[in-house]
C-alpha cells in the first residue's frame, strides 16, 4: 500500500518560515521524482517545486530564492523549506510522487500566511 504523509503545515505571519515534510512508504523512493504542489482557494493545483531522482530541482518563479526542496533517500522523505512566506503562499500543499509510470498524492497540508 502506497502512502504519502505530509506534515508541518500551520498558521504563520508573513515573513516567517515553515518546513513541510512528506514521508512515503510502499514505493521505490529513489526511482521517483518528488514534487510539492499548492492549491489555493478556488484555484487549480500548481507545481511549487520538484526534485528528481538524481537531485536536480525545478521551482515555480513565485518561490525561487525563498523555497528549497530536498530529499532524504534513506528516510524516504521529501522536504520543502519555505522562507519569507507571503500571503499568496496560502493554500493546501500536496506531496506528489511520480515514477514507474505511476503517480501518487498525499492528503495535503494546510499552510496559512497572515499579514
């Protein structure tokens, strides 16, 4: 059974930081590209950051220089370090695993940034 479990969301003020974690089980973690997506109220789910199995990364323009994605292959976990948070970063953050011709989603973690 595949599971992706996000943690670390919460309510913060603008300018503060949060770190999200996504721990996986049931997949060959090292074979998967891992991504974080954000879905704001009444908005579609958009890519925030992705890290490939080889360690390469991609970021949405809106989060470059503020967010950092990383992975710990020994712990089957991907992280999203979010600094200098803005109100527009508010949303539900979903972890995604893409590989072996399959994709999986976590249940989401709410991040709310107040001004």
